């Protein structure tokens, strides 16, 4: 049987017992009322904006999930796409596939390189049970910054995706100059031989790919060096990545995430918004080697909740399936306690912010506000929820370092709900520290970019 790193930290295999986490009574962040803001129009006429970048000449680039990057100037949206990927993406209008993320190289002014993450058809070399390919590509921009150099695509990384959902897809360069990419768990497990001894696709075992750091690159944050291709790879591995020299894929920076849809940096701090399943939405402040716990945890809550103090002796890790109501597979038992990754010497990373899910909700990670226009938000992490009417939140770091951080809900001026009455897809931050919202009503041409401003 292929060994799984279900609780993937070095040395975990030697543990004979797993300690219970005393987190069954975990609650959401305290919520208060924040300032009233307004949303200033910046870009109109796109469809489903997933990313926003700021060119040195003042133009904006808007990535659209339907396969194009559009350029916006002081005179409006340029009709001709800056980059057109429609002939190479695998698009599912009702799913999560498409053009999902974009980032400029930190030395863009000198090298004019930028990166996109998109969904492509399954490659011939992949197992036929894979859904599609997650592609991370580099492009070179023309000297006049009006488009990409023809045939300049360099495919940096291709990852087999097992499902059309939980694809995440964000990109961000860190202050170290390395490229960070978010990958969801693909909605399904990796190929596995366990239980039957056969090469079986375990469709029902949703989420376990996030704990398997040896056989896939799903359910986590990757950290690579696109400037240093090495061997047969189009990228290098930073020497201080947490699994370098350890069992596991060395591209991993953190894991145990379900669908880390949006990520961002503020200085050296990496913020990750992870979409939950049924009970709560979470934001993590992620460090190297963190295991955020999915599917053992959903946020800070054990999944599924269970009485503490019971033994795992009759419930080994390789028979975990908490979702029998979904799968009708009753022979696989749930955990009886909520374990820590390596027998208690290190905890799972718990969220800095979490809120409960009234109905269908999905967190959209944001940015720390560093602008001057709304002083009340200075240093606050601004984020929101995907589903309209979408609340906007601001969370500030407590002086005592406690978790979860308290929340303020921002009031949006000129709306009946006081919230964003459109799908809240993504956020961006400009060089001045001002924060932008990317929204859509779902139809062609209904996508917008708006800037936070004082009411």
C-alpha cells in the first residue's frame, strides 16, 4: 500500500498515539460595526474578474475567468485583449475552472514578465480519471506594455486536477522574491491503492489530498523560484522550503487547506482565505510548514465533532471518512478525537479569523489596508464573502496575539443591504496601499473593479 502522509509532518510516522485538541467549543470571531465606506468605479465591462495588477505606466490589467486579460487605461477598457487564452483553457461556466490568478514579477519594470494560473484540458500523460490540468505559465510583455510578446508562453508547472471544484488558483510573489501558488484539494482524493489493494479512484474521500504531501501538489500553498529552472523542472525549489530533505514534495510551503481561493502578502505575513465546507469560513496567517488541518479540521472545529478523550486505537488514520451521508460508505468510521499532526508536539495551524456559515457562504480573502484615504482601516485585514449580499469585513491583530481576531463589518453606502450586492470574487491592493474589490453579477459584461473610499 502506498504510504499516505495523512498527518504530514516529519516524524509523524513514529507516533503511537495522537493527542486530542480541545477545540470542540470553538466559536467565530467577535463581530462589531466598522466604518461606512463607498465603492468608487474603476473598471466596468469585464465579465468575471479574478485578478488585478498595476502596470508601471498606471494602466490596470484585469484577469477574467473566461480566458482573457484586459488592459484598462485612463481612457477606459481597451477592446483588444492584452492576453487571450481562450483557445487553450478548459472552461466550466458553472464550476471553478478558467483563468484563476495573475501576478507581475517583482522586477517587472526590468524584465516585463508576468504569470497566470489557468485550467487547461487534461494532458495525454495524465490518468484519464483526472478532470483537467492546472497550468502556471510565464509570459513576456511587449516594451510598450500593450500586450504579450507572441509565442512567449513558458509553462512553469502543470498539475493534474482530480475535480472541477476546489481549484483555488491565486498567485502572489512574496517579499523573498519567490512565487506562491494556492491549490485546492481538487474536491477528491488522489489515486490510492489502500483498502482494496487495487488502483482505485476514491471519489468519496473528499479532502484527503490536502494531507498527502508525497503524491500530489494539492490542498496547500506552493513556493517556487521561477527564475531558476533546475533539472527537468522549469522552476527551482527554495532551499528553506519546509519539506526539502524530508519525505514529501519539496514545492510545498503549507498544506491542509480545502480551497485557499485568495492569498495575499503584507510584508512577510502571508494571509490565506480558505473556503469551508458546511460550518465555517476561515482566514489563516500561514508560516512555512504549517498544516491547517483539513479535512481533520474545518477552521478550528474538529470535522466531524466528537467527544474528547477516546482512543484512536480502533480507528486508524487510513480509514477516515466523516461524510457517510454524502457517500453512503458506512464501513469507514469517523475520528473519535481530533488529533494533532505528530502526537501533540505541534498543533495544527488555527485560523486568525473565522465566521459561521448561515446558508451557502464562501470566504474571499483580501489584503491589509495600507492606504491613507480611510484612516480607520489602517493596518486592518480587509476581506469579504463571495455570496451576495456579500459582507465586507475588517480584522485587526490583537495586541496580546490571541486568536481569533475580532471582526468589524463595514457598511457599504448606497446599498439597501449595506453590503456588496454582487458576487465578491477577489481583492487587490495598489502601490499606495488602497484596496480594490472585483465583483460580478455573473453575466457577460457585468464584472467590475471598485476602490474602497470614505463615504
